[in-house]
C-alpha cells in the first residue's frame, strides 16, 4: 500500500470519527435516549385518591411518553393560582378544578380516576350520629378542596348547616 493511500484512509477515518463525535455531542437525546420534559404536578397528599399519579410515575408510564413528573404537595388554595401562573403544569385537584372552570378559570380536566370520593368521617368516642357534631369542631385538609366539599355536603345531608360546625384546616 502506498503512503498516499494510507494517508487518504487515515484522513477518511478521522473525518468519520469526528462526524460521529459531533453527532453524539450535538444530539445526546438521539443517541442515548429521549430527553425528558419536566412537568410539575400539584397534589394535596399521598393517598388513595391520588394513587394513579404515583403509580404511573413509579411504573415509568410518564417516562415512556417523554415526561419527567415532579409531584409537589401543595394546599388546594395555592394550587389553582400556581396553575394560572405556570408554577404548576397539572394538578390532581378535580373538585377544585371543576369549580374554578365553572367560575371562568381557563382550565381543563383531563381525567378523573374515581367514580366517587373515598372519604370517611372519623369521630371521637361518644359521637354516634352526624347530628352530634353540632357545636363541635371538624378538621378538614383545606378550604375549597374535596374534603371541605364532602364535609359540607355531608353536614347538609344530615340536616346541619356548615355554620353549625366549626371547620378547621
């Protein structure tokens, strides 16, 4: 083999290696896998009602769609303003989202994973009926959220007004 042929092959090899290296450095998402888009999801807690979001994250369903979810625990009254300012991309607050959309906030509900809320009224010893709560204090997670709405509807269903009970966050 002549020196000119060896030099030509060497030059060609170096150009090819440089092209590959440039491609790797310029587009790592194409070579090593898709770059994930971070999304921020507001959630009130880690509970059965939010189970699907945590399950999807842990089973890498978001990753398969090119998303990197950051689940942020946030109070209901802070979630909707955070959505409107872009601090959150999504939220698990279906009740509050529906209420806000009905009041004119430009939100869309993507999915509801429960047919009805899974909530319970836990009381201290001595309270046998919902009507026994009159004049008592009732703890809720936040104003405007699912637990607050469920408490108000439960009280009304059993003939009490929300003013008959002190609701505490």
